[in-house]
């Protein structure tokens, strides 16, 4: 534009040499000189005239899990907030100064615009505008499924939070074919379609609880709103308890059941097999492979290794299996399962030799001949203590150095 002005002003034929009236020529030159300002003003006014969003350098990316709250700081009572959904859709106003335009949003005292329990439909661009219409700040919101993983042991309870906008709780067990329909665990509008046998609502309908879960409860749990949109997703994994136990020979092994006795099964898988070369032609051979010691709460006597050694008892509030007089032939894996084959617990047992003999005996610790130092005030000149190995508790008892008195 300046180049054009210079060109016009330096044009060899001025108004003195033309027949153009002076007033027309002066008006023409004024328009030429003012055209840059007019053009700039026009360009700046176009976005506001047609309703475009002016890009903001302060655009922030934010991710919120589905079902959680989204908080947008506005910091002023004279600003407006608009929302453009992603994928592209019509822009709409959410806040005009202090007036909320969308009932799903809340305006707080600390000048915060809050959206409760977001869904995937809420992701997009949130623009904070000044009174002039200029975009002061923008937040691009992404809503993620954020699948929560829950882990429980067999027999524990599983609690699933129900959001306020949740209307349906579905369950898809692991291993189900893709075409299988999910199980409706709870339906706010039609309670008769709910599978009440798997759980129940507690805490004024805010929590769905499954009691004493098993591996059959493993899978995906999905909460949907009244429009069928996913509000939250979570997975549940149920495991049996795992123990590693070491015992001396002749000791006992106690196995907690964690389920009612009539539902219990105990399977033993040995890690070693007895030598059959010493068996006579008519002696029964011990079974190879897993052996069922308890079936539906009843002790079986099929394995001679356990005949008379297995009993059922109670320890406080838990039922338990007691195996007495252990020996090396009892090494192996003990699995407790329910009637459906779900694993309750697995215990690896290792039986080591007899405890060391513990008769009362004197044990004198001496140094080699000539090793005593007789210099005064030298602790090395003091004789070592005698120690008594008690036959009752197997503990060493010692006297102070220099003492020769031994008590039992």
C-alpha cells in the first residue's frame, strides 16, 4: 500500500497539469492514504461479524475419564463460554457472564464452570471469551473410557460405584463369544430385568455389591445412561490365594477353606512318587497324578498316604482342613476348589527332615592351645562361655564370659 502511495505521489502529471478538479483530487488522495487503516479494521471485524472463533495462543489439552467431573476456570463474571463439539458440530453457548445456558453445568462461587459426570459427547473445544468477543483462553477436552481394573480374592466382596446418570449395569463374562448378549445386573427403569442373584444395590442406590465373588464373576462391567451411552467401564479379576509352606516331619498343615464345608474339594498333586520296587505283588500301588482328598465336604480314603491323617475343623470363623503327621511323601500342591471348579486357594508344601534332636547337652567352645592372652584388661584373656542346649525349647542359654556356672 505504501508503494502504491509513493507511486501515485510521484506521478509526473499532477493536478496542476490536468483538468481534474482540486476537490475531487484531494478526496481521492485522502482515500488512498486512509485505505490501510480501513482495510485493517475491516479484516479484524470479519471474524466477529460472521461468528468465527479467533484462535487463542492459550489452548490447553485436557483429558477426563468418562463419568468424572470436568472443571473449567473462568476467573471472571464478565466473560462468556462457548462449546464446539468434536467431531465438528454446531457451536453453542454455555455461560453468559454468570448465567448458565446449559442445565448440565454449574457456576460456582470461585468462578468455575463445572460439568458433572462427563460423557464422550462432551469432548470438544471450550472457549472463554472476553466481552469484546476475543477468545481469551481455550481448553480442548478429550473424554477417555479409563477402564478401571479391580482385583479380588475368592470369597471377597466387590463394590461397583453407580454414577448419578447411570441407568443400566451390564456384565460380560470373560470368554463369552462376541455375539453373546451382556447380562443386565441392574436396570433403574425396569428392575424386573435385573439379575438379582449376582448382587444388590446398597447405600441409597449408589453402590452395586456382589458378595463372595468367584472366578465366574470375572469380566467387564459397563454402566450406561438412559440414552444407552457408556458412562463408565471396569474389569474384575478374581484369584485364588497362593501360599508357600514349609513344615518339619511329624508336624501338621492347616488349610483354611474360605467357603462352606459342603462346597469344598481338596485336590493333592504330589511332587514326588514313592518307590514301588519295595511293594509286594498284592500291595496296592499309590495313585499317580492328582488325588482328591475331600469331595463335597467329605473326606475320602482312597489314598493310603492320607488315611487317618486328614480331618476337618474350625479356626475362629473359618473352616479348615488339618493334615497331621507330615512326611516327605506329602510334598506337593494342595488346591481347594468349589463345586464348580473355581480355585479358592493353592498351597505348595515342602516337608523337610526331622527337627534336630534336642537332648540336654553341654557344648564347650574352646580356642586352640596357646591362644589365651593373659594380659590384664584384655577382653581376649577371658574364657568363652559355656552354652546349654535345652531339650525342652531348643534354645541356647549362655552365661556371661568368665562364668563356669551352668543352669538348666
